[in-house]
C-alpha cells in the first residue's frame, strides 16, 4: 500500500500504518500516533479501564477532526 497523503502530493511512499478512522495508508511522516492511557465511558468499546496505553494511528485529516476525542 502507498501513503495516500504522499500520493496526493505526487510522491510515492510505502505505507507503514493505516488510519483507524478512514483506513487510508500512511507513511511514517504522515501517521499520527496517539495513545490514551485510560478509556473514558463507552467509546468505542464497552471497556471500563485499561492499564495499558492503547496506540491509535490517525491520518492528518482525521487527527484534526477527531484527534482530541479519540
Ligand atoms: Zn506520506
Ligand atoms: Zn483518516
């Protein structure tokens, strides 16, 4: 898979991650990794708490739109 953001800019980079929201492929430069240590009520799974941080990968557009909520 190629990085979608790079492809739009006319470059070609191999994707190393996938955005969990929209599913686009992302290279290291464009993958935004977020970690949340504690789950808050209800989203997106019925987990109460997690002792571990949960990494999530977002593309720049989704990070801007949802980053603080995820
Ligand atoms: Zn890229
Ligand atoms: Zn995305």
